[in-house]
């Protein structure tokens, strides 16, 4: 039984494929098209998934889409009649919904197939049900509380419930126009970060400030009984004027969602090109604090309703690693699971597993304990990419060496990191989700106090306040961090132990925390071995890890890695078993 899951005509378009209930592949379209958060039909992702599963489009039995245009029709109609949004907003929504409904034809055209080639049965899974499925149905838990916290999808922003076996029972939902995700988006825009997905920048900025505006923001969000919340709609325009959105064939664009009343409350917004000052830092800190108040209001009520010890979390807000890292200390939950693609891309997996379990009645037999579900490139393909870049590599004075033994490769790269060189690490299958987890990573020495500034200036070319992450052997977590719970997908931020902060200053944020990734020998043997080699040289079982990119999607193919390496000032690239080093003109390594 083959099921293709799709997130289409929405941000982070993606595809995933199951064969007999086992995930075979999953990938975001942005990785192929090189446009961040690309929205549209994930044609290349679907092609890759079919190839990885060894099936043709005509051999797919079911196609699951994580959108249901028919969901919550009554609520949509009531809002339409009460608020009368602009005709252009209505037209855009209807056009988007029609594409989702007619996805069979669109997919056949995109894949270059004749009409009627795709014989699969199509299923539309409500957006937040797909989110819930993307976490619980691939988690290690037989039963758990489940929560999806997002902007909006199918007219809902938050959905909570309980999962047991292969079923999910919905307990409550918060509908449009109230949304924690939209609140965070509005404040992100107010702080001068207008691009889709910029919320993570503000989360990093929050650590520099104090929540001096928290009382003011408590007017913007009102917490209600039974874990519910409401926005004070005076501060927003999305419910009355509609919001300009572009969701097709490019990066998503969302127009301003806050009203002038927010400016009256907080003062003038920051311009996109203005410097960040102390007031902006304090607004960011207040935003994070208010989000956490509301988030734990939802989460703690969910525990009271379910009395489950495990929590499965999904939705775009599940990428707020600072809040996630406090789940075990600010709620009664004892265990948690957040998938590597908790946002909209993950809905492709969630929709597919929802069909497999809830529509087809199949028992659970799969746990997602790793994130490498994307393309892999063999040595022949890497050699071809190197040959195509030969002249550029020579012009950049690069030395290319092939090291076939994994142990020698890890030892060599560990030595490079230990002497302060910045290494691009391209190994195995690409990660699924927004975090680089040791397959498409840039690695550096965590002991260097200057390394954060070096990476932000030389490699990433981004804001100086944004932190980097520590990848640590899972056996050593308790030695370095205040909480021992594993975080294999870099979805938790934990305090670094005070006596270790001077040891690993580079990935330790200004507030003494780190958004860590715990690395398992079982699921990531090569990356784990590299960290152990580094520990043997330095006594430190972790490396600074950031995504292999430079203001672009994470690299996917060898040619992407080589282009990024040559464009930036990385010192070394470990491309499969090849090691490429920059050399000074005199012949020494630069």
C-alpha cells in the first residue's frame, strides 16, 4: 500500500511517501528550487519520493493533502457574513481552495503525465488534524496528549486532543480570528522583520531584553477559562480588512496584520533597516514572555483534561524551542515529542499517516526517531559535481583529497574543527525539517568565544544576535545541560550548566541557554563518531552546529554545497568521503 502525502499551495510545500505504513522519504520543495519556504505544488518533492519508493505515479494507492476546503464551513460562512472582508481577499482564498480541490489534475500536469495516469484515491485531511497526526502517530507513545498551535489552517489556529493507539480524539479548538501564531507574526512584523518565517529571529532577540511591555501585551491577548484565549481585535486587521497573501510559485508573502492601535500601545514600530535598540529587545522579550503565558495556559489545561504524562506538539508554534524547553518544568508533562518538521511541511507526513491509520484502520508500526529522509548522493555523483567545479576550486586554491575510511574522515574533520577551522559537513541523506542535524551542517569549535561573530560575519551574513546550536553526544547531555531529556531534532532550548558556560561559549546564548541537538550513536552513527573524535582531542563531546546555507534553503545536492562553500569563507568542506581545504597561495592551508 503506497500513500503519498502532500502539503501544497501553502508555505513549505512538501511531499512524503509511505509504503505499508513505513516512511520512505520526505522532502521540502524549497530544497530543490532554492527559494525559502516555497509555496505551490511540490512537484520535485513528489518526484523524489516516488523515486525513493521505487514506484510510478500510477502505482500510488492514496494521496493525502493536509488541507480540507470543506472543513469548518459554518464558521467560515458566519465570519464572511459578519465581517464582509474585501472581494480581493475572498477571491484569493477561493482560487487557492480550488487548486487544493483539483490537485489530481495539477499533479498530473506538473509531473508531465497524461490525464488519468494517477488513479489514487484522494483524501483531504483537515490542517490541524494532519498536524496532530504528524506528531502523535509517529511518536514512541501508545497514548499522549496532543496539541497543534499555529497561525491558521482550515479556519483553526489551535487544536488539542488525546491520542491513543492509532486514533486521535479532538477535545477542543480555537478558531479564526484568534491565534497565538498570528500574535507572534504581528509582533515580528512590528519589530521590523517582515519576511515569512522571521519569528525565529525575534525568539533569539528576546534573550537580550527584559519583559517590560508584558502588562501591555496582556491587553492584546486575554486568557480565558479552560485553556482558551482571545485576541483583542482592536490591535489587528486580519479579521476585518483581510491580509494580502501570496502562496503560489515563490516565497510566501504576508501583508501587515497589526493595526495602528498596536503602535499607540507600544510606540513606533522598527523599520526594516533600522538598528535594533534596547526598546526592541525589551518588546521581543515581552512578546516571548506573553507567548509562553498563553502557551502554558493551553498546555496545562490539556494536561488537566487528559492526565497523560506525554505531550506530542506540532504546528508552526512548536518551533518555539525556548517555550518547548520549559515543558517539563512549567507543566506536569514528563515526556514530549516534537517532530523535526513541526510546521506546515510536516502536514504531508501527518496527512499520509492519518489516512494509513484512521482511514484504513492500520495499526501503528513506525516511530520517527531520525530526520534523514531526503535525497542522498553517491560518490559518482559527488565526483561529477567536483569535476564541474574544478576551475572554480582551482581559482580558490582548494585542495581536494579523498578519504574512503569513515574513521579517518571523522578524525580529520575533528582535527580541523579543533584548530578553529569552519567545516561544511555534507553526509548521507538530507534532513527533513528546518534544522540541520548533522547531514547538511556547518560545524565549528564550541570553545571559541569569537566563533559566533566569525560565523555570522564570514559565513551566514546575518544578524549578530542570532545564536548557534550545540550538537552533543546524548550520553553527555546531563553533564552540560540543566535538563537531561533528549532533543534529537533541535526543538528544545535548555539552560547550559553554569560551570560549563565558559567551556562552550560559542553555542551558549546570552541568557546562558542552548538550543541543543542530542546525537544518538544508533540513529546517527557517523555524526556521533565525529563528536567522539572531537571529544578525544579536546575533552568536549559537542560541536557548534548551524545549517549549511547562507541566506538560502539548506543545501540539498553536492553542487549546492560546493557553491555555498566557494561563495562564503568556510575553511573546509567534507563532501561525502572527499575533504576540500582552502590553501593559501604559498601552499599552506588558509
